[in-house]
C-alpha cells in the first residue's frame, strides 16, 4: 500500500524515524562526547566514597582487610603512612594476586619502599606535595595528570599518632576505549537504522490499514449498501469506533425509514385537513360570508380541521423525539395511583362537551419509577383512543391494580372491537386500518404508548372481542 505524505501511516513512520534518530544521537553523545566526563565523575565519586569509608572505620581491628576489599572493588591504590611518609599499610586492586614469596605487610611496615617489590609500590610521585596540602579541615582533593588523589589525616588501628590516608585512582582508563566504542557504534547505528526503517515502515502500514478501513466504512454511513468489512482485534479503541459507526449507521437508516414512512403514511392525512381548511375558507370568502349561520358552521369546520392538523403534527413530533432522543430520561419515584386518577379526571373534564364519561377502578399506594409527563401522555393516548372507539354510551373505563409485583393499567372501551388479525398490528406506527373510518389521528398514538412503556422497562398488550369492545394494558415494574 502506497503511503501519502500527509497520511496517517506516513506521519506515523516519520515519527518512528525521528524517534530512532533522536535515540542514536543521544547514544552517540553519551558514548563518545560525554563518556570520558561521565567516567571521570564516577571514578572520583567512588574514590572519595572509599576514602570516607576507610576514615570512618580506621580504628577497626579488621581495617586492613577492609582496605584490601575496597581497593579491589574500586580499582584504587591506598596508602596509609605516618606523617613523615613511612608506609604503615598499602593495598591495590591486585593485592590478592601476590605470591607468598613477596614481602609481607609486616616486612614493609615502617619502611620507605623506593621501588616495586613483589607487587608493592613505592610512594607515588607528588606524595610530598600531597602531604603539604593536608590539613585538619577534612578530605583534600588534587589531580596529578590523569590521576585523581584524595586523602586526609586518619585515626588508624594500632597507631598512637595520626596517620595519613592517600587514595588514588586513574581517570584516563576510558580514553583508549572511545575509539573502539565509536567503531562499534558505527556498525550498530547502520544496522539499527536499517532495521528501524523497515520495522517502522511495517508498523506504519499495520496501523494505517485499520484506520483506512474505518475511513472507507465511515464514507458509506447511511447508504443502503453499507457493507464495509472491518476485522476486529487490532486494538480496543478501533474496535469500539467500528461498533460506534455501526450503531450510527443503524440510527441513520432508522431516520431514513422514518422519513420514508412519514411521507408515505402521513402525506395523505396532512393533505386532507389542509384541503378542508382551504375549501371552507374559500366558501366563506365566495359564498357564505353574508350568511351568518352558514359562515359560523364553515368556521367551525375550519377550526376542527386545524385542531386535527395540530394533533397530527404534535404526535409526529412526539414520536420522533421518543425515537431519536439518545439522552437518558430522568426517572423519579411516582405515585402511580395519584397520577392515573388525576389524568382520568382531567381527561373526563376535557371530553365533557363530547359526552365522554370515565369509569375508575384505581388501587391506592402504587408506586413506580419513571417520568411522570411521559406516563401521563401514554395514559392520555389510551383514553383518547378508547373514547374514539367506544359505543353510543360514551363510556370508557380505566383500572389500576397490582398483579404479580407488576403495576397494571388497563383502559377499556365498549365499541365494536378489533378483528383478531389486526391485534398484532395496532401497536405499529402508522397502522391506519381503523383510521380510514375517521376515528384516528396519525396512527402514532399507540406506537407512542408502546415506546413509553418500553422506556420504563415495561410492556403493553391488547385484548378484544368483536361487539364487546377492547382493552389496552400497560404493565410497569413496581
């Protein structure tokens, strides 16, 4: 796959290359330019720490063994002399390698050794200068060529007077190694850069493939041929993004279907009241404007059709809101008994001009968790539906009871009932079989009820018998 210069894959590869260059730049600086300084600093710190350790343990009876161990571990040279330069004890990193025939420590003690004897060393050059700089103020430090020296007066085991501690270490040991290290770094850098380029190119391509697939998938959102494949497992974030795109596509399809259904099922119902309003308005203008009685009747028809149109639009908007709103509803503890009674009384007062009466059978102290305004809307829709399909008695009935830890609300009419083959469709949106008889508004009333019930983790159903009416039921968890 060819990577574009502004693509995700190319940028990722560029960052890998930059990172590799930065790492090797730092490595070169540390291993060449700063290596000597770093090495010298470490040697000086270790030597000074060794001197401080010897000074603190000077009166220990095992101080000689301790000096040998310190000298060996730190590759340093240690002298303990009196104030006149006579050697009391000496040790270096090779002390443990001496042969038995070499002079012992006792043979050397109290003597100025001017030359090497069996691995021992004579007093180093500049020792007299070192003695002159000693003071009682603590450890002194000096450098002689490529040699670091530190020391001080010390209380030493089995000596009455102050002794002198001299500790020295070479700080030029790394100089010869820099050339070797540089040559090695050249080959390591060449090999690592080649491997880094290839590896970073592979990683960039590996990362860019799923991102490219997701990009292609996003371009198809909302289309009917949405079938972009994405193999999950590369990383959690991209898998979640793929799932989000799938859910977004589902919502876009639902929105598109909703629009199609709106045009297919509602356009006629919108045109009818608009045609009536226009027709009667033209009649008033052209014919009945002088006839007060006829004009009043025509205006009543216009108002009725306007109300019908308003109700139709409101139901469409409400269902659209319930369907598309992804926000969590605010639920609270609701006195369902009080809500059902209050809604029934309010509906009965509203429908008094039409002669509608509401029979009530409501159990007390029933509580649910939910959204009060949504549940009130669902009850209103059921009662409005019942009032439009009841018989000449104009009666409907609303009941509330508890059955098996579930609150059950039922609304009944006494009309002609619903055919058995229609019961399975009455909750569908835009189901218009009964609307064609003039008893419906938009076909969304019962669909809104079902959506609200599901929102409250409940369900709804209907029972009907031809000639005896219908009962619609909402069940909600307590």
